[in-house]
């Protein structure tokens, strides 16, 4: 199917055509209406195991609303559309909308230096704006990677204030603001702080008063207290090692605006309908929501305002996915077909994005291009072979002053270079090029050693897709 318009144009045009009178709330109860074809997509999640809740809105009507599996294995509580989930990064569209609403009130300039609101932010030698934060073009490093390098695990307590304290210790950013795109949860957390300062309210209060309250989303809130009791909340799980059973993945995160939105499928259906009704934000603001960011060189991004704009099998879409501890979530909207789908899972191997696309095919598959053939990833190239004696030059202790974190590198009995940290699992570093290594733990994707003019090793940098050139200095 040949596309006649750009993704952003199609999404904006469809939104402008679909501002309808507000619909009433969906029916309450365990579920329904349901589609047998959709039920089949989630048949493997039935019973005494973690599962999912699914909502589908098509032309203003709820055409599928159901829960599968178990919300809390300790007590055998089933998942229903009324179960509360942490929907992870799907939260970002609410952070972006909050910024747009605050701008419309005259209380936020999206193009002003955010240090005017948050003077604690280090001066990185360039102006960072709220618009940069929204589109992930600020250059600010992503905290999941930096905190992992600091020895903080995902199931540890990670509070909003701790994230900001980490940010305030940073000494560099990935690139000049506006010049590139690099996904940054930290940027959205900083956006939440800016909104708090400019509104005079907590971020949770502002989102409640401007978004959730008006839409009747009475069981939705941004978590700002990981110890808070949330009735009906699903626990998160991952498959146990060996494939037998599941293990619990504690959620102790309060990352405002980037994540940590707790909601039910029934409440989220109200939100999906808002893309049709414009009850909150109005037609013009919803068009803005799907407008992609633009780099300083004029290049348009695939990321808008907390929403990724894309094309699936010839049809324009916008939406977002989410992943935190054992929660896996996905929201996708096909604006030209007026179809919205949300899948919230409480188990790490659920693949909600793949399931959401299969759900879409149930309703509009006849409008889609043929499914693309699966591609085979290229194998990792072999790097130079180094002897234990050659590896020994890299051994030593390396510390990041920004993270107050130290890695010890040693050559083990098998002649491998191993990086250890008292709070992290050891990582085997394999050479990929001269002075460059790849770790077998995700937080050390590229380790590049630095040398002085005398060719002595002075430290190493860690680089990934969301963190670049974070320096660890060699300790004498």
C-alpha cells in the first residue's frame, strides 16, 4: 500500500477529523465485550500465571476489554480491566501533555533554559530547554544506564529525588542539545521538576488536576511513594531460571513523567478515547502531540511528544511501549482507521508490542500491506585475540567521580579480562578493536581505554545508545 502523506501529517489530519462528542465510561466488571480472535492471541497467558489486560477502542466503541492470567500469584488474584498496572514509559505522553497544558496556561516557555527553573542543574555549557527534554534531544544521559554503572539494580529503591541527585552530579552530556536524538528517561524526570516549579504543584497533583480528574480516570496516578498501598495493583514477574515458574520483580521506582504511571485498562480506555474527543487538550494540542521533534540541522525525528510516530505495514501509527522490572506495556493508535489498542502485561516475556500488532490485524488486517520477512541479525564480529599477558596492561581500579563508583579489572585464571563491582555481576570484557572491549553485561556495551602521550592507560569510557563517553579514571 503506497502512503500518500507523511506519518505526522496523516496522524494530525486524522485527529482533526475525529474530535467527537465525549463518550461515556466503559462498562465495569470482569471484562467484555470480547473478540474470540483476540482471546486466541492471549490464550497462552490464561490461568495461574502472570498475564495481561487488553483494551481495544474502534470508532469510539470498546470492541475488546479483557484480562488474562493472574495479578498476584501469592494470593491468586485474577487480572481484570480494573487491575492497576505500572505502565512504564507509556507514561511519557502524559508528561509531554502536562508541559503543553502548562504552556497554554502561560506558565511555561518550552524554549527557555530549564536552569531558570532548576538552578541545581549543572551548567553544561549549552542551553537545554523543555522542548529538548520532550523530544530526547537534550543530550542528558539516561539514568538506568548511569545508575547501573553506579551499582544500582532495577529492583532497588530508585526515587525521583535520587534520580535528580544523580543528574546534578553529572559533568557532561552526550552531545550539544538539539543536535542529535538519544532516548533519556532522565530528561523527562527533569521535565517533571520544571513543571513542579512552574506550576507550584507536585507533578502528581498537576497531572491529576489537569488530565486524570477531567477524564474521570479515578484510579490513575503518578507514583511518588514506592511504599504507598495501591489497591488492586498487579505484581510484576519474570520467568524463573530453568523455565519452571516465575519470580517476583519488586517495583520500587518513582520516576515522575518518564515512568511510574499507575492506571487500569478501564481508565486508559478513557485516555484512548481522548484522542478522539479532545476533551483534555483540545484539537490543536492533540495535533501538536503527534508532531515530531526537529533537530538543529532540520532533520525530523520519529519521536513526537512522548509518542513515537511510525508506519506499520503501510498504515501510519503513533504510540509508545514500556518496560520496567517485570511490567511490559504497549499502546498503539492507527489514526486513519480510528483504532486504539493497549496491552499491559505483568511478566517480562510477554511481548506486548507484537501482540498489539496481531490484535490490530484482527480488525484492520485487510487494509495492511503484507507482513515483512524476518531479518537475520549479523553476528558479532570477532575482535583481536589478546593473550593474558597483553590483557594485564588493562588491569587495575577505575573510578567515576560523577557516579562515585569503582570497577576493578583483573585477568582471571582462564585468561579473560573481567570487570567486577561490589554491587554488580562480573562482566567479561572481550576485545573488539584496539583498546576497545565489549562486556557481556548490558551496562558495559563498549569500553574504550584512554592513553596519555606516553601511551600509559589513564582510564576508560563507557558508551551505549543512551550514555556516551562516561569516564572512569584509573586509580594509582
